[in-house]
C-alpha cells in the first residue's frame, strides 16, 4: 500500500477508536454495556470492511482482477449480515450495531472536513 494510504488508514483507525470509546461511554451510561459494545462492534466491522475494500480494490486494479471486486463485495456483505444475525431478535441491539456501522462513515466525513480536503 502507498504511504499516503497507510497514513489515511492510521488516521481513520485513530478517529474511529477515540470517537468509538466516547460513544461507548455515553451508551453504557444511558443503556448498558452490552448495547455499547455492540455499537463498538459495528464500528470495528465497518472499519475493517473499509480497510479490506481499499486493499482489495488496490490489488484488483493492479492485477486486472475485476471479478475479485464483485466477489469481495458479496462476501463482505454476507459477513456483515452474518455478524448482525444474533441481534435480529432485539431491536435496540440491532439498531446499536447498525448505528455503530454507520458511525464510521460519519467519522470519516468529519475527518475530511477537519482536514479540509474533499475529492478534488
């Protein structure tokens, strides 16, 4: 991976972990620790998914393996749903997982707004 991509990924991890721990503390106060940890699980799954997506795209573009992209999208979606299955019976837990997953993208937007860069 390029040096710039490694730098971006390390910043994403840093922002996700800091914000994630803050949200875990808040959720554990208002709900309970289990809901907070499920939120954090969703955040970590989203972070890993984003990193895997970057690595797979870089590999597929360098080696002209377009089919790998389609297969990896399906596998990653399947894994995300598989991780969410235990929470389907409890709406608060499912929402906590989904909000944790989505919060990663909110943190990425805040990072880029702070940095002052967009897609030039």
